[in-house]
C-alpha cells in the first residue's frame, strides 16, 4: 500500500467526538459579520416575487449561514428551527420579528440595518418585511438547520401545519 496510514485509537470507533453547538451570541456575531461583508454575498442576491429567496452560503459540522432576500410583505410564517439555535442580522432594509412566548403571548420587534436577534431553541417566530423597501438578511444556525416546523396561526400557533427541509438551493 502506498502512502501513510493514520493511527486510529480503538476508542474512536466506539463513538465520534460530539460536535459542540455554537451559542446564540457566537451565531449573532457570525450573522453580523456576514451582513457587513457585502462582497461575500452581493453577487448571490436574487429577489423572487413568488417566495422569499433563501440560499445557504456556508456550512460546517457546527453551523450554517443563509442569505435571505425579502420583497415587501414577504414573510416566513410561524415556525421553529427544528432543534437548532439561530441568529439573524439585517444587511439592508428592515424586518419585523414576532415571537410567541408561552405564558406571555406574542412579542414584536422591528430591526433595521445592523440590527440582530438571537433565536433560542425552542422559539416560535415569524419574520416579515412590513416596510415598502426590499430587505436582505443573513441567518446562522447551530447545529446546521435540517428541518423547520411550521405552525398554523389560525390555530393560535399551537397546531403543526407543515414540516419542511429548508431551501433546496445551495452555493
């Protein structure tokens, strides 16, 4: 056999080392840094009249990073992040985030350029572009986003409406 063989300890076959999820603060730092570095994503921007544009622009074992664009009145719908912690930052425009907090009802916050928000797990929220201008945001998740559960607002955000794998497009 040509080449070198790696030395592997028997313990490595028993269980792989666990991956440490990033904290909300670390994810917010990643999202803010990405939002301020337009050279990284400017060439990827698309706006879709039929649905929000979402594109995964980076992924590691510990986290992933998504670029989202928003036309006026586009929104996510009420959803969770399937066990992932999240954070997002606004690069352009403004977004409104509504959260459903058990025992306290709904809370709403408007974020403009440079604003960021940590989304712990589990949190149900809805992000929307309620302004008249286009918006761009960067979203980070740890562990990487695998599923999102959508909830029916007509059922007071308590009934599951759909479970989906996030955006099919990757960079």
